[in-house]
C-alpha cells in the first residue's frame, strides 16, 4: 500500500513539474518585444518617469510598457508618439 501511494505521489509531482515547465515556456515565448518605447526614450535621453508625467500615467504603467510586459492601447501609443515627436510606427517593432 505504501509503495502504491509513493508511486502515485511521484507520478503526480512529475506531471505537475511538466506542466509548470510548459507554462514557463509559454510565458517566455510571450515576452517578445512588441514596442520600442524604451529604445526611443534612450535615444532621446528621456526617462520613463518623464514620459509618465507628460501623458498623465503612473510611472509603473509606463515602466511595464517599456519592459514589454504589457502594451499600450493604440490611442495611448499615438499620444506617446505625439509627446516624443516621432511617427507612431517608430514605436512599434517591425514584423519583417
């Protein structure tokens, strides 16, 4: 009986670890760069704090955009482009 419980426990942990690895791989695949906000800020010598003040957003929101953890909406991206005085296409990573 104890050996059956051990095998079940071992099997459960093995499946759990496999699922956890698959989830981590999926999360890592989603961490692609979609925007170039941080690149443009660096090129212009400006900070995410400065941008947050200019567009009236929280600094942590702009930081997440810069790190590509989340993406700004199209209206927000247009506002960012206006404030940085660049074409909105400059803020988006090319697909080709």
